[in-house]
């Protein structure tokens, strides 16, 4: 807590200088850690495989299933949008907003 009050009393120039010093120290430490990790893994850190979706597999665009009173749409995936939640609270049904598919 005392540290916060010390920072509040510092001048803008002193705060900028402190920020530069912290940035330099963090950058140096990050470089050291990357070098240490490279030594431990036997290779470069940047070559590690990324987790998550494989490249090129982005989410597919899903057609809208529901249309709101102002023309906004929802695919039916994820959380219900606010407009739909509000309309459902008014007593309307989800089917009231369904987009009719052409045969």
C-alpha cells in the first residue's frame, strides 16, 4: 500500500523513467528466459507447436435461424442475444422469430 502512495507522489517525468527501467528489465528477463528455454528444449522457442485449432480451420459461417424485430439475426449458436431474451420475457416464443426456409 505504501508503494502506491509513493507512486502517486512521483512526478510525471519520474514515472516515465521508472516505466522505461521496468520495461528494460522485463525485456532483458524475457530474453534470458527464452534463451534458457531454448537450451532446455534443444531448439528455438518460436518453433514450438501452437495449441488450439489447426491452421486453416476457421469457424464456418452459419446461416441465421432467427430474425429480430429490427432485422438483426441470430444463428441459434451461443448465448441468446439481448433482443431475443427481452422478447421472450415479453411472452413471445422462439418460433415467432424463426426464419422460414425456401423449399
